[in-house]
């Protein structure tokens, strides 16, 4: 296994890395909608926050020479399932025709009270 820390991605707010590589798989830690420079949450609505969380996930993947199209599975953690449609609209826009497997669940609270957190498993090309 290889531990990965990626320049340009938001710093971890706990004792974890951005990703772990095991064989051909990369397990990315959940990304919240943090601005990587200010470490503050971006936006106060689900569309903005989903866009930033996915941008942060993309930064992690790019740091490993991958893209969102290498993702085989995502897990989306919503603070409120009422935000499902707003998240889904931005998610579909960003992923385009690529449709990785996905689980979406509501949680009582995300880190820093974010509306969304997204993690993924990607496959090395």
C-alpha cells in the first residue's frame, strides 16, 4: 500500500491521507467543499458545495495522474436528503456520460457542517 498526500488539495483536518493506493485501486478520502487555499467552506447551497467537493476530489485524482473518469465507485454523504436533486444535477453535469457506481446516504452531520462529502474508489489506468 502507498499513502498519498496531494499538493493543491485541501489539507486533511484529521489523521488521514488524501488517498491510499493498493494494487490497481485508489481509495480517496472524502472531500468536503473546502477552498484549498482558505480551508473555509465554499457556498451555502448544495450545488456550490457539490461542485467544490468534486473539484477537490478531481485535484486528488489529478495528483495521481488520474481523472474523474477513472472512478469506479463514489459514496455521497448528504446532510439532508432534501438536497439529493440539487446534488444530483451538479454531479450529472460534472461526470457527463461517465456513470460510476454510487451510494448516496443522509448523515446527521458532515465534517465542518458541510452539506455534502464525497469519497471515491478509482482504478489506475
